[in-house]
C-alpha cells in the first residue's frame, strides 16, 4: 500500500517526515518555505516534486557535498565514515569560485570516497553500470565501487569485513532462506546479510 500523494515522480509528506525524522507538521512548514522559493511543486495531500530550479539547486548541493567529502578524505585524512557530517556543514558555502578551485585542486575527481558520482560544473553525471552485491551470481568475482548507505555505523561494518573501494569480492554461496551470502575478501571468508549486500554497489 502506497502513501497518499506518493508515486514514481514524487513523494508523500509523511514519508518525507519519516525520512528526516521530524513531525509531519514540521515537514509541511519546510515544504511551504521551499515552495515560496520556487524550489518544489507542492500541494497539500498531493505529491512533492522538484521544480527545474529546485533540481539545479539540489545538484549544486550534491556537487559541493561530494567535492568536500573528497577533499576531507584525500587531503585531510578523514576516514570515509567521518566525512559526511563535516561535508554537510561545508556544502552551504556559496562561493562558486571556491568550489571551482576546489575541484581543480582535487584534479577534477569523478567519484567521492563512497563511490558516488560527482556532478561536473554543468550538473552532468558520468554514466556507469553498477549492480548490488546481492545480484552477483555465486562463483563470480566483483569489485566494490560504491555504497548506498553512508552512515558511520554501516561504513565501520564494511571496514570490519575487510572491504574498501576497489576491493575484490568473490561470492562463494547464497542461502535461499534469507538471502545471506558467503563472500571472500583478500582470502578472508565472511557471511553477510541480504541487507548488507543490497547496500554495496559493484561492477562485475
């Protein structure tokens, strides 16, 4: 059953509130402010979607966030489970010149420390063909290129399993009962849950 006002082109207020961990009334107030700035299309009890202006603004925020994550990880030795929170603070700096110089300083990176594509100055993303680890067949070897969950707890668990970006993963087995998988990384075998495997993006 889907929430009222939610479809493939938008989302519902209640789901948005749950995602942001705020009350529906608070979410409604936020939406009204975004609508006044012409960043979203929104009517009460109907779907919420970005306007063209809102989409451009969102891509700009994503671009800055991922560039700052890359800077913190590559140049300041922050770990990949630390960079997200700090980048959320830095992404609100408005200077276009600073971001352009930051990108140049970093050598025009295409991916951030979590493997997410960084939009270029035109808002374009490099296309890629990626799968979740859960989709990889038994016996196949794949390479970790990104994670879907950027939370510190998940990233710490990824490291505990012995994984990092570009790690090679061999799928040894899969349990039909719960979808859990046996994998091998650098000669070490581990059993991981379906939820874990669905949050790793790989190339085969």
